[in-house]
C-alpha cells in the first residue's frame, strides 16, 4: 500500500476511537431522556464530579479540605495513602447512587408532569450546582488519574502496519492509543448490557413506560420515585465510566464538563432515544471530523474539529430531525 492510503486509514481508525469517547458521554443523555423524558444538561458535569470523587478516594484527599483550612486555620490535606482503585470505584459508584437518591428526594418529585423546558432548566441549574460543589469538595487543580489502564501507542499495531507499506517508503506504522482501544471495548459492553436491560427486563420496560406518560405509569402501579432513582443511578455509572476514560486520557480538570457539548451532535445524529444510535452517531462524528480536518482543514486554516460536528448536526436537523435511529414524532391535529 502507499503511505498516503495508510495515513488515511490511520485517520479513520483514530476517528473511530474519538467517536467512541464521545459516545460514552452521549449514552448518559440517552438513558435519562429515554426513561424520563428529561434532557440532562448536567451529564458532562456528572462525569467530571465522578472523576473528581474517584481521584479523591484514590489519593486519600480530605473532602472540603481547603474550605475547612480557610475557616479554621487547619492544614488538612490527606487522611492517608488512599484507597485501591477497585475499592475507590465502588465507593464512587455509591456516591453517584446517593446523588440520584437525593436528587429525586429534593428535586425530581416536584417536577412530575412539568413542561419539558422546566425540566431542562432544572438540569442546567443542577449542572452549575454540581460544578461548584465539586470545586468546594475536591478543589479546582488539575488531577492525574491512574486506574491501571495502559496508554500510549500500540507497538504491536505499529510494527504490523509498518510492513504494509511499499518498500523504501520509510513508513513507521499506524499510531493508535491503547487507552482508546480499551474505551472501545468498554463501550461495546455497555451498549450490549444497556440494550438488553432496556428491552428484556421488567425494570427496563417500566423505564420506557415512565418516559411515555408519567401519570399513566403511576396508575398501573409503577413507582415514579424508584424509577427515577434507578435511571439516574445508571446514568451516574455511565458518567463514571466516561469520567474514567476521559480523565485517564486528558487529566481530571473542569474543562472535562465541556465534553457534554461534543455529545450533542452525537445525539442529534443517532437519536435521543436510541442506545445503539449514540454509538453510531459518535462514530460518524469522530470519523467525519478527522477526515475533514485531514483533507480540508489545511486549506481553510485548520481547527475544523472545533465546529465540524455542529455543522453536520445542523444538516441532520434540516432533513432528519429525529436522528438516524430516533423515534419519528407524529402529531395529529
């Protein structure tokens, strides 16, 4: 093969890996929207908060340490060497379940049958609250996350693909981050598990019933309170997985919450109600932005990855607003 063709293949593969990272965030949006009809603007901040909490447990950081130090003149920093990664993940998941319980008790129970715009504005307020609360609890400094996942280029893939090029071309092989390959495997497992849960379990069917009509679900004995705790807990778990992957890749910092904005075009392409659509939409966005930057970016000044996804989403909104896998909305008048 020619080096140019191999370079294009490398761009496509890296685009697929980037798309899967976007999809991990989009999955949380789909879960909550599919089960409760709420577009959760706070999903990106949930990923940030979960990552901050995990690192805090791993490093033994005292929660609210800098607030306590400022108020009482103490010098608290850590309570010990920290927890093993597995135990830290379990405790972080417990924190996200507690968050779901408190959210239902304090907020969601008052939002039954409210207009969608009211529910959306509620999640915006929740996003800013969680971001500020995470700052107070764990601090705003950039943190390094190590959960034992390998990172860096795959030497095996580089050595294999280096032999694909024509002799004398000095081609060094394709570069694919091993962490991205792990993210791909995790995303596949998540999609299969969540799809089976949604389609073939009693709880999954109850989630869909609540999304269709809150009052009708209540009349047949479905506990709206329990369902919302379950779905927000699952979304918290998905946020934790996304936070781990993104935190391990680029560090745990408050800009991590902005990945929610990149998930929006993924949702528009795949559909707000489709779990597989979140993955397919992410792959389209990832590959599309990488190829556009590779072929066109240099001609128009570069940095096209910052806006390409949104332009593509706008195109989809004009011709297929429900997305590739979303449910078509039919209103009779």
